[in-house]
């Protein structure tokens, strides 16, 4: 399953449903890439609680921001 092929995700804030490592693993298993910083090449930002500057940068660049639940829905 390569549904995330060519997509780059940035994780920010505190995730409650899984660790960052688990989320990164899921992204990579589906062909995507997890990045530590937001850029114009970022496809989605997954925002947990207390998301900070990465969330602000994503909003400024017009990058779609997903909640953890929305991210989980993409995995199903």
C-alpha cells in the first residue's frame, strides 16, 4: 500500500493516540516521508496538543493541518 507515496508529513505537538515514532513508522510503511520541519513541500501537518511554531508556519503557507483523528482516518 503506497497511498502516501510522494507525500511529506510533519508531526507537531503532543500526540495522544501513538508516539511520534509509531506515527512515523505508519507514514513510511505507506510510502510517505516524515519530516521535522515545515516547508512548501510539506503535504500535511499532523497537529497534536500544544502545537506551536510548526502549526503557525503551516497555516501561513496554506498547508492542510490534520488532527490526530483525521490522520487516523487516512490510515484506515
